[in-house]
C-alpha cells in the first residue's frame, strides 16, 4: 500500500508542478467562475474535510498528538491532497494490518 501511495504522490506532485508552471498558482482561482467549477471545488472541500476529520478522530481515539493532523490540515489548504498523501505515507498505522 505504501508503494502505491508514494507512486501516486510522485506522479500527482509532478503533474501539479507542471500545471502550476503553466498557469501559475492562482490560475485555478476563482473556483466559482461557473457552476461546474463551483461543484468541483465544493466536492473537493467536503472530501478533504471528511478525511481530515476522520484522521483527527483516529488520533484522539488512539491518544496520539493532534499536531501532525493539524499540520496536515494546514498543508491541505495550500497543497490539497498532496498534504494528505504525505500524511498517509508518514503514518504507517493507517494501513498496516492490525494482526501483525
């Protein structure tokens, strides 16, 4: 699983760097130019918020520091899913088999 996450991170980050180079960082804004981009923006906002919330609840449940997930949430504002992918790669307990 970790190998797949790293591959997705590398490929998506490379694509994001290319797009940013071609359009600049603010090229995607405003995301509310039409209904299509508004729907996509809201959908991604809801998805990212749910992931961050579930990761936060997991850390509280397991009595771990919430600092990493707080940093991930801040990173998500600026980097989107790249921050979440980095967090998933970093926190191996999320995808390791509990029977090990």
